[in-house]
C-alpha cells in the first residue's frame, strides 16, 4: 500500500543543529485492518548521532524534513477543502478525521483501543446528514463508534 500521511515530530526541527540529532520521523505506509476499519501502522525513524559531525548531511536532512512537512501540509489542505461526490468518506479522509478526533468517538467519548476490546470500531459519519444536504467533507465528518454486531 502507498504511503499516505507522513507525520513528523516537529518539536526539535526548529531548534539548533544539535537538536537535529534527536529528531524522530513518524510516518505510516501501511494500514492494519481491524474489523471493517483500517488504522495506520506507525513507524518511527530516529535520526541518530551519525549525523552529528556532518554538517552537510544535517542540512540535507533538515531540508528533507521541511519538504516532507510542506508536502504533508499541501495534501492536508487539498483534502480538507475538497467536496467528495461519494456518500462514504474516502479512506484517507477518514484517517484525517480520526486523527483530528484523536481516534475517539464524538458521541460516547470512547477511544478506539477500548472500542476494539468491546467489539466495536470507529467510522466517519456526516455531522449534517446527506439527506439534509450535508456534504462529504473533512469539516462535515466526525468520528463515531459503530458496533460490529449491527
Ligand atoms: Zn461511541
């Protein structure tokens, strides 16, 4: 499966060159299927001290991280502003909505880890229903839990 969003731990990026040796790059390029829903499998790359003595590599890395950050932001803004023709939320948009809502049901407040234990899962749902003119967009999406038994 293709790489979707790339998440970067930004805390250290803007700091001094020394801080760059501690940067963690968090990303996902795969999904785990749990019931009918997919969740991103995160991987973390730690940038080691290997770079500490090499200024050129450090600046290249910094540039790369910035590019990834900009790319991530671009993708996010495009998807955020798009109105989708389908009634169902595309997988990538779902992930963005889940991420925004911290993988927590907006009705009962339960986190996905607890919901999975209870045999439920998360879904993206329209805040304003389609029949009432609600659109399939990032802003009109919310994270809700749905029982697998339904
Ligand atoms: Zn719920």
